[in-house]
C-alpha cells in the first residue's frame, strides 16, 4: 500500500483517491483527504503493472 500511495502522489494533480482493500469477507475503505494525484494514462499503466489487470477502478465523482 505504501508503494501504491507513493506512486499516486508522485504524479502531481488535483484528483483525489481512495483505497478499497478486500480481505476475506471484509472490505476496508481508506481515504486520503490531504493527498492528491494527477490521473493519466502513464499512471494507470504503472498502477496496473504493480497491482494487476482489473485492480484499478476510476470513477468521476461530482461534489455537491
């Protein structure tokens, strides 16, 4: 998780991120309200190489 967080924050930007971690029958939602990233194709490629295909999900969230 430290490597993923470091990779995300190494791409500067204004995009927020969370981790969803699944362990047995439990799901953990980890927010990083003070950390941001700059999502792009290169970052997605590196995350996929690190975590595996299908492990990265991107959603556009509207702040209300």
